[in-house]
C-alpha cells in the first residue's frame, strides 16, 4: 500500500519553497523553468502530491512541469488556506511555514488532483 505524501509548496515571483512531510525537509528553488524541471525529477508519481495556493501566473511553470512529470497537484484559494492556518493558531508567516502549513492542509483535507493544464 502506497501512503500519500503531501508536499506543501509556497510560491512567489522569485522562489518556490517546498516542505516534504515524509522527510520533514524544506527546499527552496528559483521560480525558473530549469530549476523547476530539476526539482520535479525527484518526487514519485503516485506517492507524492503537491499542494499549493493559486497564485495566478506565478504557479504556471510548476503546474506544467508537475503535469508533465505525472505528479499530482492541487491549487487552493489563499483565503481558505489562510483560515486553515488561523484555525491551527499559527501566527508566524514565512515561506517555509506556509509550505509546511500547505502540507498539513493536504493531509487534513486530502484534495482531489487537478487535471493537467492546457499546453497553451
């Protein structure tokens, strides 16, 4: 039986911060195609599930790379994840903490994977 591993992902214009719940490790990469392509070679299709906030254009490269690699992902309304974070009494806000919170959010709500984005 494969246990789902939720990887939280906080995205900004410059950086993408990941938190892997299984390993407990954080990783920050550039929000650039080459760095993202190198990152998505690591997660395991069928086991790893990336949870992120919908950030408009800033998540586009990651979504396409994840879909191409066969890695499941879901995007969530930032207002919903903010309310979840408040419900867990987390007051600090950093990219690393947001990535960890999104991993927790995935574990708690077990969202459905989004379909692959259109190539255009």
